C-alpha cells in the first residue's frame, strides 16, 4: 500500500491514480493523515479491497509530508559503514538526536538557507504505525507503518561549531525535514532492508549507497529506541545518511541560494528541494 498526503487529506495511490480514504470509506476513516496513522492496522486491512487503479488522477503539486505532524522525530548519526564518523558509534545504542517536528515539510518544499554552511543528508525515514515500547528486533517491523524518503538538511556551524554540539537545533531550521513523496508499506518493497538511496545537487550525484550498509538497520533502530522511549503512531525515525556530505569534501562544499537538491530512494520515490534566501529573521549562530 502507498499512502499520500494530498492537500492535507490521506489518499491511497497507485501510479497516477488515487483514492481519498475518508470519502471512499464513507466516513469510516478520517481525512487527516495523522488520524489515519492512529488507526493504521484498520486502514491497511480495509485497503485490500479498494481498487485504487479505478480512482481519480492526482496532482503531485498537492503532496505534503506523509506524517505531517509527528509527535516525535528521532534521528540517527554515524549509522553507515561507508562514511566518516562524526561521532563514535556505541555498541548498545545508536547516536540519537531529534529534528524538532516543526521542520517537517512535504517533498517539494523550498528550503530557506539561514547561513552559508547548510549541508545535505539523504535518509530512509521510518514511520511508526502503532504505539510500541520495548519491542524486540524480531517483531520491530510489525510496528512500522511504512517508510519514506527524507532529507536531513543540516546547518553545520550551529551543529558542530561551538564548544557543545547542537545537533537538534542545527537540523531543525524551517523546512529542514522534507519527507515523502509517499508512505510505502514494507510489503511493497522487494527487500525492505536493501534499498538504494541517492542525492544529487544541481544534477551531480553526491551520495549513492544502499540501506544494507546501515550499522543499526531498521529493526535494530526500532528495538533499541523503543527500549527507551514509547513510540507513537506517526513518529519518524531518520535512519542516518551515507558518505558524500558536503562537509567531508575538500574543500567543504555547502548549499547556495538557487541550488536544487534531489533525493531518491528505490521503491519509494524522490524529493526535490530548491534552496532559497532566508524568509525571516534567524537567531545568531555561535
């Protein structure tokens, strides 16, 4: 099953056709994608009898974030075997921070650049489908609604430049968390643990890897995070990014106004984000 947020309403999509969940269910299910995620198991069961191919055409310009108002956003650092480690990876728990939920936007949102040291990080994003606490790894995929693509835009001066690292703040400026284009249930994927992901900046490929290179794969992340925190429907887990970030280049390369960042994950689809001038006053970076 593939679910899209179209103009704030949950839709099942297949190719160029879509079905509005609330209307097709006769009001049994709500229109709000967040409320749909709260009843995810019911919606998935109902969807098996829906002929999405007979639905109406849909407009990609209406796409919003599949989980537009997550209560919790977890993000993982240094989780790919092919990249230089920003922080050492412990054996027991992944290096975890948060992107504050206000930064979550849809797949084609413009991204205002607050400084000249903003970097890119393509990531597989896990969306939780039911409340879960202390889930063993063997059962972890059972609490996952699906996966989507994400960009963990990062302001490196604030994140890494001071005496104390500010991972969460440096990654939470407006529009720093685009996700989409759709939420894909794991059964739709040929191998849910081995997906190709890539990032291009102005047409140049800067990141290209596969999720089988994750140090903590999806099931381990869900298990270990839920071992500490209660996970809630609609929560997001940004699973980490592979090598190819701008800050690791010689000399470092960062995004400029007018740049276009295209992120893609096999079996899910892509994001396209244009970098723009700041759209408001930002705090002083130290």
